[in-house]
């Protein structure tokens, strides 16, 4: 049994038995978040890329849980300098962890921290996504990405039970492209992410899921703080 808890934006927690992990923690800066960062318990934090709306709470969450951050080599190094445990990985690489297996996939986006006062941008490696085997399920978190043809390859190589796909548009895929992505990855269940947090990415998650249902693709638009059990 795999339990999903959606914390808003791209922040997703997966729990199976005694194991719990988190993707892209962005809680304290998310106006729609309903969960307090201090209440989240995880052993590992998986980061898709280095934008602030994906890493803002990673260090604090790692410190309060003595958790390990998994990210690209550059991002892992950058966060490791801030006093947390990290594992550097890169696109196409995989590793086994106590909860299961993690593989980092490629994505089409950007990655870096903007230091506005210094007018500098710290490059933090390539953006990516993750395919995670946990609780007897295979989960794909696409991270921030546009539509790209290799999503078909992911659908052919992996028997994906659950996919988290961005639908916000502007910075990532919009609903139309995400609809195509859902068909390509062939996931049994799809949850939209990365939308409604800020004005430029306002979308109707329920409408997206309803459009998928017309093609017999199951899914659910989870509200921040809502959980769902994948049997």
C-alpha cells in the first residue's frame, strides 16, 4: 500500500510502511500549503532541480528529520555545504535506498538559484525527474518540464503505476501538453502538480483529470494537505 500526500505545488510525500519520502519541499513559501513544515516526517528528500519553489524548505526539513537529500551532483554539493546529508546523482543514474529504488530521469527546464542582491545566478546542474520503486509501486515524478518525446520511452521501459505531471503552463507543460504526456507515460493513475500556486500558473486540476477520464485514464486533482491511498 502506497499513500500519497500532496502538500501543494510540486511537493509530494510518499509513505509505505515505516518509510516516508518527500519530493521538492516548498511549504513555508507556498500560500496554499495547509501543512506545517515541522509536522512532516521523512527519511529522504528528492529534489528535481534547483529553483527556490522546489528546494526552499529542503535544508530545514532535512535537519529536523536527519534526512538525506538526493539531487543532482551540483545541487547536492550546494546543499551539503549548508550542513545536511546529501547523495549526488545524475540523469540516468540510479541507486537503492532503504525504501526502494530511485532513478533520475531527464527533464526540459532550467535549474539555479537567483541571488537578486548580488545580481548573480548560481547554476545547480541539469533539471530532472524521478522514477521511484516503493511500496510495490512504480512512481514517476516529472519535475518541471515541457513536453518531450522521451516520455514515450519512459512509458515503454517502465510499468508506471502513478505519475505526477505539471500542468501549470508558463514555466512547464500546460494541461494540453500534460494530457499528451499522460498518454505517453501510460501511467495507471495521474495526479496534476505545479499549478495554482501563483497567478501565472492558474489551472483547473479537476478539468484536467476529467479530460483524462474521457480517454480512460484515471487520476485525481489532490488539494494541498489531501492524502490518497494507491492500492
